[in-house]
């Protein structure tokens, strides 16, 4: 009689059968693969022998070929898996040497022996040494079957998820049975359970000693003294034993934590000292779906999500820098988190729910429909846009403006090095929001403006499109003791499958004490425009020049096809004599750190890392635009913005319709405004000048002339044109001084 029970670890239904009653599916898979005894001739052909017989699942090992998901570029790849002593190891090359002599190994799947023969013949032609790829400790792992595919199953660890696929469903049953048998070697116990290793039943009996002393004629008083001495000594020894047991218990708890954190170190060769598991992280692991006591089955959606996050054999090791690196800045010092002025409203946390259901657009069909047409007059649908303009995206670079507040304070205290380090972190932080952003912002109309007053951040920002051909955007921002301004233009190069964006322009940061820093942005490339998953990368050299002693150079490393640790940024701070005072490193989409003096980018050399900047977590309600929490607030019409100038981006109709999910109206308005925009060149040729910026004769950059916020307080917008209204061609021909 079969008893159906739920395995507490792997969250799948197992069949517990009486002795001698074996599942027919598992038996079939194992019998087809055969044991070493049945395949002795094949095994001997590879140079190893078996000295033992099949002694059951508890003492035998299992081996076979499984398909492992790597990534979308390589898909499913065959790997050689060996299960032995509660450890599952796998490698790219299925070498027979992995099965040492004397091991009782059973093969699962028909392909195992044939695959070994083929690989052995290939190995005879090539002696290239192949390392193992990874190992999984079943003691701290869980596994379960896929409900959508009868051949797939998953193995969960604290750091990764293995997606595995068998040739037949019978083979999957055999592997699950083998994993369950191996896992049963370890007692199922919660990680926080008290181990029963402290003896509680230790007792001392002195009756035999007392009887012997009486036989020898010892007096009762002397016997009692001896008995007291023995009991006292025993009590002291018992206390020492209990203390040692408690230390052993604590040591075992620590070892379990380290094993969960260092599961990859045996393969990658990473130094063990680089891994630390905090109590908070350990608690997260304990209660997550990877916990050995988890009984919550993930849905197919979660399986797909895990599949997307799986990487090529996960040979590269990572660690959580958030808790590992010491941070020199206290949370109370982060001025971004403290409000100097209390807001009378709460900024929104998500975009409005769409009114209509969005229809996808095929890029191929658009190219086909517009062959032979003037592409400058082709209006792309709003499907390719995100609901913010390029003017607003300029302000998005100041999301982490608290770094400039911090830099200002360091400068006041006379610490020039810390000031420049925070400026460098600010220059890198502006790229973090581009991760996962595949839609383009709206191209502003000539004369379009955008204001942003964020008293909780202590900044006021203003930008204007000052030229249409070439497209130029000028901005000006005032903060706590600093000013940030500049203009930008982008030169594009199309390479067939990718597009390269080269920013042209100079950004200037000026502190109230007279120190000035200037830099230009690096190159941005967008890949897989036609086929594959679209992604962007930033690469090149950023040189932050100061007007005093120190300057900084940052190298954005270009991502290669085989790059396993992309988005790296490395640099250093040096003085006018070329002496390096600090080394910076990190990722432009995650965090930046520094060490004092000259260092390298190797992990082993980073012993005194200090956190400069950490990216904020993404919002809970992500849309296809992947806007950050800060970007979601940029186009919001808050109560204090009731009387904006008619040129503000928030009043642009096609952008507003797209944000509201009114896609048909957004496309219609976009077509109307782009028709109007094509007439802007005539305005510029007739002597049009920007309203709030003027070109500096010294370096040709645009600078803020002032007056906007005064007009804002007076709500005097009579001289602002209605650039989003109906277009009148007579204005272009007759009015040559619009906006002056």
C-alpha cells in the first residue's frame, strides 16, 4: 500500500513505498541507464573499475547528462552531472575521470554512456583541461518539479536557481528520487532549532566507591569528604562540557551561515573572507522560497522570471556590497532623506492607470510601410516613447543631488578630496536611471521649457530647448551652496543593429566658495535594435576637471559579448603633479566606492572600501517604461503648479495623453505637434532667440539669464507663446522676434 506524503523540503509529492516496492517509472529510467555492474565493459573502457556492488541510494552515486538553461544567447546546454555524498556537481565537459575508481555510480538516462564514449573520443584528440562549473550542496538546497513541463525540474540554493531538463519524464523521476535519497542523508531541521548536543542526563554515582572504602575500613567522615571532593570536581568538569557544547552549537550555526553564503567559492576560487552574511540577510534566506522548509510552490510566472534571471553557469561570483563595505556617511548625513521644507502634498508613487489597452507596434512593418518616403516626415507612434520629455530627463540626472550637498559640506570643512569623490559619484549616478529604459523621451518643441521645484531636495531646476537645428537643450539648477548648469546636444551614428549616441556639451558645477568642476558625458550605445533584447551601455572616459588642485578620471568599461560583470566604472583622483590620492570603482547602475591611495580593480586589493553612492530601489508598480520612483514624479501636476507657463512640458498634450493611457489621442496630437515642429526651423532662421538662456561668447555655451522664478512668483506669462496650440504660418513669416 502506497502512502502519499509531501516532502517538507522540495515541495513535491513523493511516493513512499514498502521495502521492495519501487516506482516503475524510476525503475525503468535506472534500468535503461543501468548500474556500473551492468555496464562494466563500458566503464572499464574508460580506465576505471568498480569494486563494489549496488548498495542502495544512500551509499551509491548517480551520474548523467542533463540540459541546463544558461541564458537567452546560448539557451539549453548539456552538462555532466554527478550526485555523490549529498553534493551535486556539474561540468561543461563530461569527462569519465570525474568518476573515481571504487565509486558505485549509477547512470541515469540512455544518453549517459553514449555521451561519455563520444566525449572520450574527442578528449583523445584534445588534452585541453576543463574545470568544473559548479556544485550544489543538497544540505542547504531544495528542489521541485516543473508543473508546465514533465521533463523539467528546479534546484534552489541561497544564491541561484538551476533550471534542468531531462530527455524523458521517466529520467526526471529518477533524478528526483536520487536527489530525495541524497537529501534524506541529512536530518531535516530548521536552521534556528536548538541542537540537542548539550548533555542533560549526565550523572555521577558514588555508591561503588563508598562501598569499596567501607570494605577497606575507611571512616564515614573520610568517605563523605572524598565524596564531596569528587562531586565538586565532577560539577566543574560538567560545566566545562556544557560550555564546550554551547560553543560547538554556535560554531555549527556559523558554519551553516557561511555555507549558505560561500556555496560558490569552491568553484570560482573567490576568497572566503570576501563573503559575509548578516543576520538580516540570513533571515531573508531562511524564510525565502529557497529555504529547506519552504512548502510554497511557485507559479509558472515565477518560473519564467527565474529563467530570465538565470545566467551562463554563474561562474562569476558576486557579493552584497551594501552590507559588506563600510560606509563613511551616516544615514543622518544624507540630505536627500531629510526635508528642509515640509511638503503640503505627497508625490505620486505610480503612473495613472491606462484608459485604453495599448497595441504593440512592429518595427519591421513600419520600415516596410515607409520605404521610399522622406523619413524626416515620418511620425513614429507613441509606442516608442516614454511619458517624459528630454527636458525632464535632464532633471532626472539630479535624482541624487544629495551628493552635491554632501560635497559642499566637505568643501566647507576643508576636505577637497571628499568633495571631488562625491562629485564623481554624482556624475556616475545620472546613468543609473537608464537601466532597462528602452523607450525614447519626447523631443521638445522649440521654446519648450520645464521647471522643477523640489523643496524636500533643496533644488530648483529649469531647462529650455534653445535650438532646433542642431537640437540643443540648456538647463540650470540651484541647490544648497551650489549651481549646476550646461547645455547638451547628441550626435548619432547608426550601425545597423545598434545606435551610438555621442553627447556634445559641457556640464559645469559651481560651488559658492568658488570651486568649479566641469565634465562631459560619455558615449551611450543601444544594442539589438532589430533582433534580440534591447539594452544600453555607457562607455568612454569622463574627465572631471577642477579649477584647483584635484581632478578625476573615470573609465566606463565597454561591455563585450562575453562580459560577465558588465557596467563597470573605474577611476582615480589625482593632483596637478599626477599623484593619485584615491581610487574609485563600482557600477553605473548600482553603486560607487572608493579607497584611499592608488589601488587596482581586483577584489583582493579592495580592503578598505567606502561607499559613496547606492542606487535606490525601483518602484513597486513597474510598467513597461521602467521609470524610477523619481522619474514618475517629473510629469505630475501637483497643486502648486496650477499656473505654469504655456511652454511647460507638463502641458504638452501628446505626452499627457500617453501618460494617461489614451494612445489614439496621443498619436493624433503627436502628429499635429511634429507637423508644427517642422516649421520651427523657419522661426530659427528668422532670428528666433531663446527666452531664458543666452549664448556665452567665451565658450559658446548657453547660460541662464535669470528672471524665470520671479515671473513664476508673479504668474506673469503674457510674453510666453502658446507653442502647443494650433500653428499659424503667418506667425513664422511675420514675427521674427518671438520669444525675445
